[in-house]
């Protein structure tokens, strides 16, 4: 793959992330690690230095660059969107030196609190557009959400995100 725009990178992530496959219900941290691994792999495949292109504050990702994260925190368009007295920060930022950046928020809906997590994730993805060119919300529904309900979620999310710079990926 040789992307020529931020939209091609965004679409590549949107195509690859649904391939994540789980048995049972992983923790959000474990699911985020799987997403992180795919983002780092894409960066490497297209010839980017993943330590500079894949950024996160989450120290569970031992292959992340703490130095690059620290630099990123001091940039004008760094990780935090300061609004109404609080910060909003996406889980992962994928930066391309020519085309811009994609923010990624990761949520596991699990057995309870689904609506709150969904609306929080959507809100974070939309607020992330203040600093990112595109955003993705990656949702793992868990085993308690049936195939029909997952498909309905995909349709609703596609409808609300259509013609925006954000998208929702529902896994599986």
C-alpha cells in the first residue's frame, strides 16, 4: 500500500480494524492493544517510523515512544482538546508526516452501560476532530450483543457519521 492522502489511510484503518477477532469478552485494555498492534503494523508497512507516527499516553504499549509522546504533548495540536474546563484525549493518534493525523478511540461495550460508553466514544471522536484530520471510534460489542444488534449499530453509526470526518468500526 502506498497511500496518497489522509482519506486513503483512514480507509485502510477502517478496512483492517474489523478483522480483529476475539473469543469471549476482552478487557478494553486488551482490545486497545489489538487495535494498537494493527495501527503500528500499518505504519511499518507504508514505511513510517512507528515510534514517531503511532502515539499514545497508555504505557501498556511497551513499544510506544515515550519521548515522541512527550514532544507531542507540547505541540499546539497535541493530544488534548481543552473544552469547558476539561481535556478530551483519544486513545491513539496515527500521524503521517505529509497527510495529517487520525485519532482513534477504543471502547468495549460489554454487558452493561453500553449507551453511555457509545455516546462517550462518539463524543470523544467528534471532539478529536478539533486537532485531528479524521477520527475513528472502534467498538467491540462483546458476546452479549447479538449479530442483529451489531448490524443495527453499524447502520445507525454509518448514518450519523456519513459526510463527516469520523467513522465507527464495530467489531466483530
